């Protein structure tokens, strides 16, 4: 439906046709993801250094995290990626209903992930496990555990911010498609999906590093 | 010149400057040329701010005792100078002003790949700059531009978080620009303009963009962690809290060393353009010069540890970083040799841009060679943290990049403004800047070698002659920087009209009108020839097309 997509994303004046513009958009997204890898890379490096320095403290800190909730969240997020892949497929096939259903599933599962994540933060706050002046911990390595939790909050917090960014773009696409009845450009959905899968992959690394080193 | 001249779309005599007037048409523009000019205004302001800070420092240093400032204010002054000059001037300078303006023109495109992202980058840049200036007026930061921990994270009472937030935000504008340039270079080249026909300025911008995209986020991580550490009092950097201060230096220099190449590569690109145009000859060894930009970008990521030779880093790491630092000098030297060969074989003309380019070549060579002194482990121990370092990087940054930037501004000014500046004033100020620069910074090599530490507000009397020379040179340099502001500003309104191609240069940007129309070209240009093809005879052209030098 080239006419319908024309309305959503007008063709930029630099481009000869839509495929050209979409491929350029993909390239831009890949470059952005490369940048994101480096952003998280710095944090993973900090994690690696601190963990090598304090292996026991990190194991102790990791035991403070809830593996069940972390594991559940991993399934939730992988499920959302599956839905995103199906949404991309539906967009390519030009099928509106499956697109809306799958985007809706991404929004629900992403929202569920954040809800579980924020519950975990709330739980930490109740126990006084938020790093800072009010930090309380009675175990053997309080300083290393505080460092571990500092990294936990920074890394998962940055990840959650990325989830929020992705969800607002997907939410916008969902609403426009539902309200106007026009399909988004399939390659635009692909670029969004690329970003979503990237956020998913970051979590796939975060989960074992934080929850499974006990 | 021999690329066909493309008829312009100057409907009713409207070029990009006159198509749409009023503040709104400028502030909401997505035209890469106008955004380039917006950036030009922003960074000129910041250059002035950083320059005033430098002037005040040089005034204070004219005498050994403290006269104008307290030691603490002096610390804030050099921090301000460093932060503003690095992040608000040097990093954006050539890419966002000249790159923005010229890149689509050189590629035969109507605009950058993502015009709105381009405009967004200007707003993000100014937002970040606003934070930085806010930090300055609310009391300043005294850590130096390097924000070394644990001083910056634990001890100082100055406004580190605000300043870090400012730098963090401007980082996003760098990343946006980088993404835009990469996508544009890959996808918006005119038919026939394959990679080995690209002007060398495009190659250098492409290499710069790779660094912008891959290194800037690591600085973001470092600043994020510093801010978090100050806010929550948890230490990933503070050893008293279980952290590792060296880790900060690794993160910081993993960005900031490649950032040196962000600052110098575009300048090298300008010099390649100018040298080819004003010696009327194809750059000797075009392919080698193009690939040396890429080599610098890649190797530049592997040398950050040479900033930490005396920071307690492992000696073995030091040896490896030293070796790699020597390696990165090879592609830089390749460029210098190839420019010189081009000059020798060419037919030189000493117009203003060429004077700047020649200045760049000489000063960059001095800066680069002293860089090799510093890359040698033992020598570095002797001169680390002295004015030798200060002189070294100012030869690269000011002697190199600022000369390249001014050369580029003069070279493309007829295209940007449609008018010629006063050639005599141009040459005079180029010479004044060259002389003033050397008088300012050469004495710093000497006093650094003799042991004058950097960042000190007062010093033993024996160093005063050097400091006096340096301050005197800074005065001359200041005059040299004011002159272009005046005569370029004047020429923008009163200058003689420039034709499409006043220099007789090659390249697509010279095949359209000066100033170009809003969409650059009325139809997509076709490219039939190699870059810098100055030959007239058809058989010579044929030889060039086959890639022979």
C-alpha cells in the first residue's frame, strides 16, 4: 500500500524512492546501535573490573537479587521480541490486524517487564539496599555488595530507560496504525524491531552477569 | 571545473540564504547549509568564550606571583578553557560547520540523509552548551577538562555534575552528526561517484564519524558514573570506597584519545582539498591518503593508555601502548609526505587558504613529532604533566585544527556567502596567526622541558621570560583571530561577487552556484572523472581515470 505509507512518512527530498530511504534509515539505526553497544560496553567493563576485584562480594550481592523474578523477566522480554518479529512479518505482508495484535503484545510484555523491574527496585528500597547514604547491609562484604548494587541499579536502570524509549516509539506506531488505519512502512517497523532486539540482547547479558553469579 | 556545470534552481534569484527569511525560517530549517551556518554562529561564540578564558590565563601567567586571580579561580579558568574549547569548539568545528555545509554538495546530494536529526543535533548541542555555561556562571569547575577521579568524584566542591551533564548532552549531538554523515556517505553519493572518487575531505569526515559514533558513548558512560558517584556517594572510582581511579582514566581516554583524531582528521581533509586546488594537482597517492584516514581512525582506538604511563598502569601495558602510539604516527606521516610531494610536483599558488594549509602542515608536523617524544616511555616520565604536553597538544589542536578550520572557512567562504573576502587581509591575518601561534607555544616546549608544570597559577621566577614570550604571542594570536571575524563579516555583505568556482577547483560543490540554491542541484549530477582531475587534455583525463598518478 504505497499510497497509505506515503501519508505516514513523506519521502525525504534527498531520496529517489522509498526503498532507498528505508535502507538509509536502517543504516542509521545500525550506526546508532553500534553507539549503544559502546555505551553499555563501558558499564560492562566496569562490572568486569569490579567483579574480578571482589569475586566473593559480588556473589554475595547477587544472592540478594531474586532469580525467579529476573528469570521470569527474561522470558517476558524474549516473548516480546518474538512478538516484535511477528509484527515485522505482518508489516511486510501488509496485514494490519496481526500487526496490531503483535505490537500490542510487545507493549504489554514490555510493560510487564518494567512493572516487575520496578517491583524489584521497590523491594530493594524497602530492605535499604539502595546504594548511598542510607545503605544497610549486614553481610560479610558490605562495601563490595554496595558496589555490586550500584552497578545493578545503573545498568538495569539504563536498560529500563532504553525500554521506555522503545515502548514509546512502538506505542506511537500502534496508535497511529489503530487510529488512522494506515500501515506503517515495513522497513520502519524493521528499524524499530532492530532496536527492540538490541535492548533484549542487552538484558540477555545483564541477567547472567547480575543474577547468576551467586 | 570540468564536471559539467549544473544549472541551479535559483528561481527568481533565490539562493539558500534568501529562500525564506525571518527567524523562524532559520530556527526550523532542515537545510544542511543553514544548519551549518547556525553551528558557525554557535561555535564562534564558544570560541570567543574559550579564548577570553585563555587570555585571562595568559595575563595571570605574565608574572610569577598571583596578581589577577586566586589560585582557585585560576583552576576554574583553565577548566573552563579546556571544556569549552574541546567540546564546544574543536569537536564540532569542522564537521558541523564545513562538513554540514559541504558534504552533501560534494556528494551531489540535496541534503544529508536525516535532515531533521541534523537540526536536532544543533539544538541538543546548544542545550548541552547551556548546561556547561550554567555550570560556569554558578561557580565553575576546578577539576581540569579531564575530570580526574577521585578529585572530581569525591573531593571538589565545584559544579562537576552540571558540567558533566553539559558535556554528556553535547555528546549526543556528536553521535547524531556522526550517524548522519555515515548514512549520507554510504547512501547519497551521486551516480558515478564511487568510493575511490570521493574527495579526501569526505574520507576524513567518514573516518571522523566512525570515531564520533563509537567513542562518544564511552565518555557518556564515564560521565554518568562520575555523576552517580557524586550523587549517591558510592565509589566505582574512589579507592576509599572500593573503586578504582584508573578505571576512570581508561574510560575517559578511551574516548578522549580518539577524540584527538575527531579534532584533527577533518583538518587533514581540508588540507587535502586546499593543497590539491592551490597546487593544481591531484593529491599524490590519493588512495593511500584516503586509507590513512581510516587507519588513523582504527589505530586511534588502540592508543589511549599512553595517557597513563605514570598513573600506575602496568608497565607491560605501557610498552604495548607506546608501540601502538608509534604506529599511529605512520598514517599521519604518510599524509604529510603525500601533501609535500603534491606541492613539489604541483603548480603552487599562495592564496589565503593555502597559507593556512601550509601552516597546518608545518605545525602539525612539530606537534606530531613531539607526540612521538611523549609516546616514548622514559621521555614521557620526564615531561609528563609539564608545559611540554601543553605545547604538544596545542600544536596539534590550535596549530593543526584551528589552522585547518580557518583555511577551510576561507576556502569555502565564496561558496557559503557567495562573495570574496579581501585577499590581502586574508593573507596578512594568516601570517599573523602563524607567527603569534609559534611565539605563544614554542616557549612552552622549552619551559616544559625545563620542568614548568602545567596548571600552576604561580611559578619560580626563572620561568618568567618564557611565560612573558608566551603571553606576548597570545596577544598577537588574539589579534590574528579577530581580523577574519571583521573582514569575513564585512565581505558577507560588501564583498565582490564570487562565481560558482573562484579557485578553479574540482569537485561537485564548485559545479553549482555560489551560494547554492536551497536544494543544491536542480538535477542529480553525474560524475565521470576522478577526484582532483585538473588535466585539460582528453588523454590525460583517460590516464587519470585509470588511476595513474
